[in-house]
C-alpha cells in the first residue's frame, strides 16, 4: 500500500530523548517499510527515517533555536498533506483533530490515532460534530469519555521493537521513574514510595515549560534527599540501560493514562512495573506477572517487598506476547485493509 504517516512537529521522528507519540510513529513507519509498503512520513526535517520524508518544518519545534508558532506550522503541514493526498492509498494521522474539517471533504481514506487523554470537556462537542471521522484508541480505557460519540475503528496497543530493549535477568538495586515531571505523572508519589521503602530512586525525566513552576515549587528541593537522584532526559540507548538496571519501574500516575509507553519499555527489559490503577494500567500490567497494580503508597511499598516473586523472564515474555512493534504493525495493517482495501 501507499501509506502516509503524519506526525506532530514538536519532536523529531524518532525523538532524540522524550517523545512518546513520535517514537511510536517511528516504530510503525519503519515496520511498514520493512514489510514492503511505500511510506511517506510527514514530520520535522531533522527526522531520520527509511520512508520518504516530507518535512513540515526544518527542525523539531521543542528543540528549535528559533521560536515558532506550533499551530501555524501544523496548518502548513496539513496543507501539504492535502495537496499530495492523491499520492497515497491511506493517510494515517497522529496529530490530534486539526485535520477533521478538511478531511471530511477529501476522498482519500484516513485513520487518526488518538494518543492523548480524552476526558477533557471540550472534546465531547468536537466528536459530536465529527462523528464521521475514523479514530483509533491506544487502549480500551482511553475510549471511555467518548465511547458513544466517536467513530471507533479499533484499539491498537502501542508496540516497541523487541530487539531494541535488552533483557536483564539480574535484579537491580534502585527504583526507576521515567517520564515527565508533571503532577499527573506522580513524581512526588514516586519519591514518597522510594523513601518509605528505603530504596534509591533514579528519576529520568524532562520538565516542559508549562511544568517549570511545579518543578521549582514541589520537586527541586526534594532532589536533595540522599535516596533520590535526578538524571534528566535520556536517549533510547541510555534509557535501555536505565530501565534494565532497575529493581522496578514506579508508575504512580494521577490521571487517566491513555497507554503508558514507559511500562512496556520496562517490561521489555524484564523490569516489573508498580503502577497506580488509573487509565490503561490494568490493560498493560499483568498482575503478578509483569508487575503489581496498586492504589496507594502503602500498597506500592508492599509490592516492592514482593518484587522478588516476579520472574523477570516472565515479565519479558508478557511484553513479547502483547506489546512488540510487530503486534502493533499487524493491528494497523488489519485496519488499513478494512478501510482502504487489500494491497
């Protein structure tokens, strides 16, 4: 098939460090190319891909030395995708809802994966209007706020290449926190859990400008604790080492997590996950196999005490059975064929 993948311009594809959506777009694009499909990637110009690259802006917006208006550049990207739409059998968007008014007037089939939270009040009237647009969820729980108004084509779990993450059979000596420093990701709770358990915590995370005040007010002073080490953002190679060397990944989220890519990255290394039961967590973590689903600091500390009951090989096997890039590829190919017909 001739397939277009349309990525956000905030990060390159793949991102240099943090960037879940762009990383998933990269894995999917590369898998499609390996399968022999003709893929065009609409992304920032500093992206690296085996597909045909159509740059929407010279460099990723977050890391650019030039301040740019994200909306303007995404509109320009969308205009280019529309001009070239006839070159594709299907256009797969990962850029939220900006294209909806235009694409309902286009004849080329489209599919939109929704990577973010859907419980925001402004989204219901939007999907009541655009109930004709096919959308994909990355977990079943993500759908719940819009389950009766959006046109759901299916659920495809995110997947990562099995060969990119190294299985570590030995248990580590520290707890890991990976993600963003923001209230909904639970960094304070992760510190509480580690300190209560008396086990070192390494925090690999970025802080966006919108969360800088939160970091300064609630996080910065706590990084002086002898059990807490802040290591900043990590690239994919160092993230592999970071997760593989951990005793467990702490994922004490305080929001309806749409998927939680860090959880499957940890599992791919054989590292179990201790996560709060919010959003997609019960769909991703297999209780007692790849980690524990908990509801409080006390339960998390108790789970750490039982972490040696988790077989790290079994944790890796759970990942391989459900969350590889190959599983994701097949899920999307099934949807592409339903929507655009066979190759």
